[in-house]
C-alpha cells in the first residue's frame, strides 16, 4: 500500500464504468450492418485504428471520421455513424452506487478516457441520468486533452489539472499498457477485467487502499 493517502480516484470509462462493444463485429451485429470483408484484412484494420487515434485526440471531427473509415472499409458514412451510435451500451450495474459511496469520503473522483467527441456528447448530453459522469469531480477525455493513454502527456495533464501528486492517484483501467504507464509516473493503478463484475473488482481495491 502507498505511504501517501489516496486523494483522487481516476476511472477509465469504456470497460470500467461503461460497457462498450468489444469490437467492430459486435457493433455491426447491434447496428444491423453487414460486417465489411475489408475488416478482416490486417492492413485495413491498422488503417482504421490510425484513423480512430486521430479522432480520439481531436485531430478530425465526426464527419471526417465517418468518411475516412467508410473509404477504408468499403462502407457508407451513414453505416459508420450507425456503428458509432451503438458502441456505448451504458454504465455497468452498480456504478452510480459506487460513486455515491465515494462522495462522503472526501476523496475526489475523475474519469480519464480515450474517447471521441461524439461519445463524449452522448455521455454528457441531455440523457445524463443514464451516465455516471455527472457524479465525478473531473472529466478528462483524450480528444479534449490532445493526447491519449498511454502517452505520458495525458497523465501529466490529469495531475496538473487536478492538482494531485502522482502517488496520491488511484487509477482503474482495463488496459495493461495504460496501467503500466500510470505506474511509471508514480500512480497507483489496478487493471479491471471488463468481462467480470467491474464495480465489485473496484470495490475490493478501494477497500484494500483504505479509500472505502
């Protein structure tokens, strides 16, 4: 356990607080869109991933993303938009209860997510009661920061904007690489299994760190 008390609990969104599609194939099924054969080509997948990275650090907007992915995958921009529309499935059960339990402890909370402007609007839009973001003290998103996990600049932004020393941050993420990058900066980090009870896993860790 760290010598410094935890002052900020930082949550990834997709795979930690929010259930998302596991891949494009699942999104295609949910959206009723035929999976393009191009998406079985590793070179095409790498191209789409590169486009998505630019999208998630705010270099391109929704329309450009739709057009570029459509061109790469042999789809229509409307079909790409449909896939994006079903990607977010909603909060994991118990998310709001967990955040409400943290509130009276005095420990601040934040989300720290690689995400895009479209999904950010959804999670911060009119239907906010469905999403847990309104319960957080800080909301950090890659497309607003201009850098994404596991880039050090993204973690540095969270430290500076929240005014929190690295050793006093507890971070939950479903990516081993993102957790490793956090630990390299001195954060406390725990990897979450998105296929399991994410809230239950975090509850155990929070008790172990003396935060709950």
